[in-house]
């Protein structure tokens, strides 16, 4: 990065802090405005779900979270045959909520969150090049926000004028974005800039039905952390300064949504070019429709990143009837990168859900600032001091898009390995490589990009350095010291992957650069669960395909 752009970076950061300060008064009003909302009822009897209620408002504000069992009226047909088909096919509609968490706002004097994840050092490697698309599946969006309006992904097949020969040609040129015709035959009419699966139309703008609903700011706050415009001399920057955000509204202005709309949004993202999907939302019920959609995304090489949930201490409104710590869905599905929250002192946020499904943690307590929305400030509002795993997840999505921008061919598995295998390990992890409360640790953007840059697509398959025979199995205990490594060309970074066949979860040792002797690790097996784990060496996309069943921990 040039000195000039670095100076601009610093200037924009300072401006960000300044904006935070001057907005503080307005935000206090915003946070403390009593909001009483009546959540919509599920479409079918909610036998199998526990609601995941989370808001961003003071705990003392009253809120009715009791789900009724009254079926909602059938939704009106949307402007999308594709969406209607999914609505018809879904068997059970589970309820999804935003994963923000309540807390009292106080102004934080520094933007510790970008420093915590080494974003500024990462910017010396890349700040993004506009080539990647991150689909944000969330509540509605401040489409005209100054710091986001240049970032929304445009479906180029639904803009411009129709011509003779086009499917939607009517005899005279018409604007494709407003011609009430599905110019690209993707099942969505006039979807030139995202989609509202809630409203069934092409306008994912927030606040259309309830300007003061609990969810009206959430999609905009998450989007700002995914990819607010960097280096534009206004507002904020995040990890990735230049990515395209596909705004997909699946939750309403109250922050609530249903299986069919979340499902349809995932399929839309995959089928319309997203590289990464961020879901700062969830349910505490396993949901076959969303699970299948997530698997489709991953099979299509789309990285799926989701908030772990806010039931770490069991006190969140959404956590009634939910076991303490339980990670929400879709974060809990095996190949989704599940993101928990950490505070400025490297402590796991007490509300942050945890368990063997957790991948990483990222700032989620008092996140200093992001873009926001209100009816009176639709283009320039910012919110300070955000709490919730909702705000951790988009920082990881922002990083994933940066990795993808410098290494477009990177697979989901490789991006997961890079993000997990380059984390910093806070002291709370007691020297372990993985714990259920911290996952692999705090994401490190600079290390992740350094490794991504160093990975060589044409590398030979690495060999696992392990004493004994392949597929030799033995039982181990927490206090034994284990060791292995990977052998590859000197200078190549590699990691050792642990795969648990019974659950599909993977862990990674920290990437190391191999020398003439390869790269070696030793560790306490305490960092893996009781079960069998297959172990492989991994370098970029190359993985040795003869797993060594190193450990059966009993
Ligand atoms: Ca279309
Ligand atoms: Ca059209
Ligand atoms: Ca900006």
C-alpha cells in the first residue's frame, strides 16, 4: 500500500471515531426508545423449535417473545416463481432471528476490533478489489447509506434497456430493472439489486413495514462490517474495503424470519454468483431445508459463515428452553464457519455460544461502530458499541472475501483451513490449539492473507510426518503429548487437519512454513473431543488422501 493511501486509511479511521462521538447522543436515544413488538406467528405449529430471540436494545426494555401457535395467513405470492416454489416445498417453517444481543451503549474510545484482528497490517497485502460478492442474508438494508451505496452488487442482466432478440423484448426498449419481466430467467423478476424474500419483491430496503422494529438496523450494521466502503473519506472501513454486497432480506423489520425465506435466500445467493454468504441469524432447531441449502452452497464452493448465537450464559431472551452454550443453526452445521464473540481484552464474550461446532471468535462485544439506519437518518447513521455474535460473523465474512479476492480458486475447505489455522490464541485457551469456548481462537487477517498469498496451487501433495504406519489407531488421553507434521517443499506453508468422521467437524493446527525437514507440531490431545479423528497434512487444496487415524480418544 502506498503512503498516500495509508494516510487516507488513518484519516478515515479517525473520521470513523469522530463520527462515533458525534453520533453518540442520537444513538442513546435510539437504543433506549422503548420498542414493543409482536413477533409474527410461525406458519405451522412450532413443535420442534426453540426460538432464538435476540435484540439490540437495553435489557430493561419490555418485549413480548412468546410465540403463539396460531398459524399465520398464507403468504401472498411473490414476484418470484422460484421463491414461491420453495415456500410450497418447505414442510416446517422454523423461526429465525437476528443474533444481536442487548446491552447498554457506552462509547468506546478506540476501534479496537480492527486492531484485534490485525486488519491494518492486512491492508498492506490487500484491501479488496471489488471482485468478490458477499451475500448478506439478514433483515432489510439501508440501500441509500453513504457508506454502502457503492457496495451493493448489481445484477447486470436486470439493468439497461431491452433490445430486439431479448426474452423480454416488447417491440420497444424498456428498462430491465422495471419492466416486470425476468430478463435473466433466474426466477426473480427485476432483481437488479438483491431481493426481499420477506416482501417477495426486488426491494430489500429496511423499514418498509415497521420503521421502529427491532430488526431495522441489523442488516445495515452487519453489511457495514462485511464491507463498508473503505478509503472513501466518510464513515468507516472494515477488513475488506471493496467487496460487493448482495442484499438478501430474509428477516422482517422486527428481526424475525422463516425457514422458507432463509432457504430461498441461500439458493438465490449461490445461483446468482455469491462467493461468501454471511448469516448473522439463526434458530436453535435443526432445520432440514436450511441444512440442505447450506450443503448446496458448500458443494457449489460458496463459503458459508454464520453467527454462533448468544446463549453462552443462558440469559438472552432467545435462550429460554435452550441449553446454555448451545450453538444455533445454521452455524452448527459442519462445514459452516461458526463465529463466536470476543471482547477487547481477549475474553470470550459471556453471551457467546460455544461447543464443538465453534470455529473461531471475532470481536463481538462493544464493536466500536458500524453503519446503521433510521427513518430520519437513512443515509448517514452509524451505531456504536454493538454486542452480539451477529457482529463477529461479518468480520470473518469480510476476511473470507479478501482471501477469495487474492486467491479466487480457493475452495471452501481451504478458506476454512486458512481462517482457522491462522488464528491467534488468547491466554484463555491455555496453550491449546482448539477449545470449545474459543474455537481456534481470534481471527488474524494479516496472517490469513500472508498464508493465502504464499499457498501454491501447484504444490505437490504434502506427506503427513507421523511415526508408525498409516491407519494405525491408538487410544490417547489428555495429558499425552502427540506430534506429527507435514513434509512438503521448503517454503510452503502447511497445516495438519483433524477430521472427526462422526460429526464432520474439522480442526487445524497453526500453519507453519516448512523447511528442509518439513514442519512439525506437538500438542496435547486435550484439544480434541472423545472420538476418532482422522489426521491429514494439508497445503492449499492439496491434501494427502491417506488419513492416519491418529487418535481415538476414550
Ligand atoms: Ca431476474
Ligand atoms: Ca426485468
Ligand atoms: Ca467508509
